[in-house]
């Protein structure tokens, strides 16, 4: 049987404008005469196997020769294209007339839906669905419309490579249910659809080289496959399917991204096999609202990333664009399943206030002490809420690397370390019904990232310590007057650099709510108190003392004799220094052990799990943490601390200060300076005006 095609000679064909990646750089390079020769050759070959109707060329419509984009003709109806680009919109009346003159009933797409005909809608040529490419020239909604009109299944495929901006450039169905396609042109969901629906022996994935010869833009009629170029491999594949590849040069049209399929339009496609109405849907959509205070730009940025991965389209609904007002977005997906998974992911990023699905968090019971169920949700430093029993519950004891334990009876949620889990506890699994609540500063930071990164999260060696101290001191005074807790973490360098006396003054003045450190700071502080040395070096003169190497172990020995630092202070053995002041002022401290500890002092907690617990106890409710030259203990503390707590990280090493402060939020300040100098400046600033 001879098929029927429509073609339009390239009398006025030129590359006059640039509306796709191929045209880029090819403006005015197409030679009309050569194009006519190539087109005539294609016409001659095709007319050997098929009947061809001709449309007259029209001046000023250079792309009219691409008849394949004019519409989709199926079962006597022409679904007229609505071109995305104004450059091609003026072709529409000519195509409408061409269809009407051939006795076809013409149907238009719904208002505002763009559609580029058979270039994006590919018929099955055997059993199977109609395939619709979207993303560049055709809207997803066109699939819905076609599915309803044709009463068949339409499978949307998201085009992800702008070089293949229409489906027929990278996807060709051939008689007998065969398929040539270029996988690199699709997103992963679409590839899964193709692989699920077309058996492997019926499809061939062309490589990029062949794809770029536009071998998929081919026309088949009576076993002959006409295409611009056929590599030996393509010839072999088509031969294996019982078809004959016939190559005909179409180089001039390829300058505009067109080839055989694009130059021809089938007029006698039979209606596809009908399917159930349920299957006919191609667009799933939902509208979701976000709270005020969030930036629509940030939500859309997340959305773009999701869109590239899943094929959904996300659009900000008109009305609001400022981050101070609530706003809504419409999410459109190729199927309900994809839509829901994207919405859940968006919800998990926080700020969503309306949910078109059940968002109850999934809980699973712990069946082995200290082991979380598979798929558990791991927390971050950001405040987290869990949707349980119909409402959002804020997790207590927020920290990173924990799991969320829900107590359904008490309707509470808390963060728990995996090792602390007990059988029967109920742990959140998956991301459903979990959202993180970013501190308001995080949004502002992302929006005005440059200003903020300069001001806060980037360590600047040039920044003078005084400037940083100024704002830290101001914040400390504010927190102190509010009754908020300020926790200090300190390493032994504080003593070596002569910072001890200033830290003492801060403790005595009520700026230190707790001190966290290791064995060394206490050993060196007490050594300094007893001998005036730190590791045997006289701190005033900076010179080693005879026998000084014994000082620190003698001190450890004496404190051990007393039983604890507190007892050594109370007994009058330790008469000055940071630890005496802590004891006298009743300020709690915690010393965590390490492998390099001498002694250790009786107060040093060598059971690390116990030490972590003790640190966590003293960190509870802190409004600010000042980390002074101890990488080990500061990192440990950082891991336990939720976002929103102001961190000040003082270290002489830029890399350490930055690492400690780098928490993706504006609430941390790295200060790159000598810790002794820092404490001196800080105390000077805080004591100003105190007489
Ligand atoms: P650390 O290496 O984790 O951190 C020290 C930090 O101080 C480094 O980041 C460094 O860049 C910074 N630093 C050095 N000089 C500085 C200066 N002048 N100003 C500002 N920052 C400066 O070491 P740590 O926290 O001191 O010790 C790690 C562990 O080892 C702790 O548990 C500690 O108690 C233990 N330790 C024990 C003994 C002992 O028992 N005798 C001695 C030393 C350390």
C-alpha cells in the first residue's frame, strides 16, 4: 500500500533567524539552490514508494518547507500546530488551508498550549502508545488533549538536550514496533518509560555520532527508510529488522536542524488503538502554597533541579514575587506517581503549607537496641518538624546525624543518636512528613549571598580581629542580659598564648555558662597556677624552666591525689587560674578524653560516649558557642549543635576556622587570629565602661 505525504518545496528556504541550537551560527549559510537539489532527490525517492501532495512555497516563510512541523494528521483529522516561536506562527494559516483543502477536519490545541505536530507527536507504527516529546516546542498539556481526542494512551517524554528539540529528531518508530532512539536526549524518567514499553530486541539506542546525523529523523514507507545519512551500523540494524536504509544528502536542511522526517508529513496515519480513559491522562497537576518569608526564587531554584531530574514542570502562579508574601506554585507532571514524589521532595525542603496528599510521617519500630530501621531519616543541624497525628511536631534536641523518635502517646518527637535507640521505639523512615525549618537568616543569606558570605561565613584573614570582636561582644552582652547561655569550648593553646587570665575574667563576669574542653586545658591551666609554666615553659618570660618537663605530670598526680579538680581547689591546692574560677563561680565544665591524654585528670571522661552525653547536657539551650583553638573539641561540639545557635570559631589557621564555621548558615563567624589576642580584645571590649 502506498502512503500519502505532504511536502512543500524549499523555494524560499534560508536560515534567516535563529530559534534552535542548529541555526545558531548558521544564519545565511543555507544555499537555496543546493537545498532545492537535495529536496528534489528526497521527493523523487519518496515518490517511488508513496503519493506526495504539494503545498506551494510562500515568500518570507523560509521554514514552511518543514511540513513535518505543520500538525499531526491522524484518521482524517489534522491537529494543527501552534508554534512556540513567533517566527513560525505566520505559517499556521497556510497549513490550516492546506489541510482543509484536502478534506481534513482541522482541530486546534486549547488556548496557550503550544504543539509542533508530528515533529513532537510520534505515532506507534505497530501496537503501543502515541509518544509526545515536550520541554522545548510542545507543552505537556498537548498530550492530555491528544489522548482525549484520540482516545488512546499518550506517553510524554521529556526532551533534555537542546540539540534534539523535537522528539522526531531523536526517536523514530518503525513498522513492526521497532524503535531507533538516542538515549542522551531524554531525562531518566522518560528513558525508563521507553525501556519499560519497548522490548530490548525491538529498540536500538543510536550513539551520539549517528544521532547528530539526524538518522532518527527518517521516513519509512514500504520497508524503505529514507534518512540523511546512514552509518554502517544503522544500515546493519535496519537490515536486521527487514528494512532498507536509503541515504539522501540533506545537509542544507540540517543547518536548521531539519531532516527527512521534518520535510514530510504523513497524511494517512490510521487512528491508534483505543485504550481505557484512565490511561489517556498525561498531565497530572497540583497547586501547592508556600508560607511567607520564603523566597519564591529559592523554591523555583530547587524546582528547576527537580524538574531536570524528573520531567515535572513547576511554575510560580501570578500574584506574588516577593519573599514577604505567601505564594503558590503549580506543579505539572507526566503522571501521578512522579508528581507526588516531586511534591513530597519539595515539601521536605520546608515552607509548604498546603499538601495535596497525605503527609503523615512513616514510622517503624526499632527491633534491636542501638540499631535504626532501614531507610531511617537522618537529621541535619536545621530545626526539623514531623507530621504526625494530623499536625506538625517540632523535634526536640535538634542535632545532626541523629534519627527522629516519635512518641505517639505523648505526641512528641526528639532527635536520638542511633546508639541510644531502644527496642520498641518508633523511628521516622523516609522523607514523607518531615520538613526542615530554615532559620530566617538562611533565606536572606541565599538571596543576598555575596554580601553575606563576605560578612560572615567566609573567613577573611584581612578582617581585623577588633571588628569581629566588636560584634561578638555586643551579641554576648545581649545574650547575657536576656539570660541566654554562652558556652565556651577551649583548647590548651589558650594557656600557652596567655589568654587564661582574660578567660578567667570572662567567667567571673558571668559571660561563661559552661566550659567544654579536654584533659590538656585543665592540666596546663593548673600547671600554670602551681608553677607559672605551661609544658615547663615560663609563661611570663617564655623560657623553659629546669625540671619543667615534670610539671604537668606532677600536677596530674596531685589532682589525682585529691580526687577531682573541685576537691583540689577546695583544699587550696589550686589557688588561681581558669579552673579555680570555674569552681568558685559554680560554672560547670566537662573534659572529654583523647588518646593523647597524659594521666588523665580524674575529671577527664575517658568513656567517649559518656563524654558526648556530658557535652550535650551542657550545650542544651545555648544561644552562643565560642570555640577557642581546639579543632577536636570544636568539631565535636559543632556536630551536636542545631542551626540557629551563633557559633564563633577562633583559630589561627584559616582552614580550621572556616571548616568549623561552614554550616551553610549565617549564624557562624570565623575569626582567624591568635586566641590570646582575641581573648584580650574581647575582655577589653566587654569591660569598657565597667570602671
Ligand atoms: P587540636 O589540634 O584539635 O586543635 C588545636 C587548634 O589550635 C588548631 O586548630 C590550631 O590551628 C589552633 N591554634 C594553634 N595555635 C593557635 C593560636 N596561637 N591561636 C589560635 N589558634 C591556634 O588540638 P587540641 O584541641 O589542643 O588537643 C586535642 C586533644 O588532645 C584534646 O583532647 C586535648 O585535651 C588533648 N591533649 C592532651 C594533652 C595532654 O594530656 N598533655 C596535651 C595536648 C593535647
